[in-house]
């Protein structure tokens, strides 16, 4: 069997069986690993890789944006668990003929992101690759053990919310793939994710927030992960999905499906969370978009359009 048949999830499942985390440590399965520092505090550790040809095309991406994004996508995983980002490590595999200016700009983009989120880069590794660029960042953050939020703790009846627009980055990718003009604002969303660890920490400070994760692979795929981890299901009212007016207009003009982009486009880097129904009060309404609720249909998402069941044929992004 090849990895394309086994799938990313199949391999991760295998690793999870092979490498059980020690007591009091949370390992494979959530946005970050969680390691106790003391009775009160925990380290949060996450790693993400950007690969030329898979995540970016060198001729389409500026090295400054790429450097920025390599930090931002990891900040998103720390925010997803309610933490504050602290320390980063950079591993690079690059071809011999890569331009020095390209690398200096990459480092400038990383520095900009590190300053924005108060992250210190403390080390890494640099090696030669045959052809493509591989850029991996490991990020360490921390929070109080009381406050960590997980993806496996959603409860039936919870209100399901997202913290930002869906499909802006996916729209940007469409503009890049189809090589059409006037997509600056979407391309910006694609190259410059804007995770919000302050919001993550504020949400995590509330007991009534039951489960939380970030959306990196599209709502459809990431919500499925949350539901499988929590052994429950969800109803999503598609007319409540936060899709920007601009995206709706562009989709109309270009004949793109806004729902497909919002559900499968990926790289939104906002938060997906569930909140106890009776606690979904004004303070949450002001900051979040409620899009549905949690059900007992394990692993299943039921999409509705104005209350009527909607059959969607969605094609999630898959690495294999
Ligand atoms: P995210 O999109 O939040 O970064 P992923 O979907 O990449 O998370 O990974 C899901 C979980 O699987 C995480 O807990 C991650 O640490 C773990 N994981 C992914 N790839 C590997 C691997 N090669 N070895 C061990 N654990 C892995
Ligand atoms: Mg994540």
C-alpha cells in the first residue's frame, strides 16, 4: 500500500498507536502537544512545514511573505489551544543555487512576524536540498493548565462558532491558480494569515468554551476532525457562514462557488469552537459567528440551507 491509499490520517493514527504520550503529557492529536511546566502552567509545542510546489510556488510568493507565513501558521496552532507564543526554531532545506537576497528577505518576513507576536527565534538547522525549498518552524508557547482548550471536548447541544471570515484565503488561491487580476485583498489573506492569540486566550479563559481548534484545512475537514475527536456531530446552517460581501461578489463575477471556497478553501487560520448553549451570551455574540450546533451523530456534519438539508459534494484538499 502506498501513502496515497493509507492517507495522512491513517499514518498519524499509526504514529499515535506507536508513540503513546507519557502520563500528564498530551501528544499527537491536537493543535499542539501540551507538556506541564509546573502545577499551574504548561508548554504548548507545534510544528508546521511549508514546501515549495505543495504550499507555495517560488515565482508567485515573495520570500518576505513566506517568512511571515511560516511563523503565522504556527501562531495559529498556539492560539487554538489558548496560549501565548514564545520561542521559535527554524529548519531549512534549500537548493545550492538559492539567492542570498531571497534568504535575507525570508528572514526579514520572519522577523516582522516574530515582532508582531513577541516571538524569539532561538535556533534551527540549515541543510541542502536537491531542488525544492522546505521551510519548517517549530513554535513553543505557554498558558495555564486550567486554561488549555482541546478539540475532543465538544458536547451535544453546544453552539458551534467561528471567529472570522471563511474563504478569503481560498479565494486568494483561486486568483493565483487562475491567474486573474483584481484579487489583491484575497491574495493578501492567502499570504498573510492573521491568527489572534489574544482572542484565543480570552476565549480559553471561559469555562463555557468547551472545545477549540484552528481552521487550517477548511471548515469541512477541520470540523470533521473536531467531531471525530469529540465523538459527536454537527448541524451547520450554511446561510450563517461568514462569507465576505467581496468574496460573494467575486464568486458571482467569476462563476466560482462561494460555499465550496468557504468550506474547503483552507488556510483561514481563524478559530473553530463550541460553547455551552445557555452561556452563548452577548459578549460571545459580539466577537464570534454562530454557524450551527453540536449533535450526537458521531463524525457527521449535516449542512442546511435555511433549515432544509443540503447535499454537498465537497472536495477537501488532501496531501495524498
Ligand atoms: P495542524 O493542522 O493543527 O497543524 P495536523 O493536522 O498537521 O495539525 O496534525 C494533526 C496531529 O498529528 C497533530 O497533533 C500533529 O502533531 C500530529 N502529527 C502530524 N504529523 C505527524 C508526524 N509526522 N509524526 C507525529 N505526529 C504527527
Ligand atoms: Mg491546527
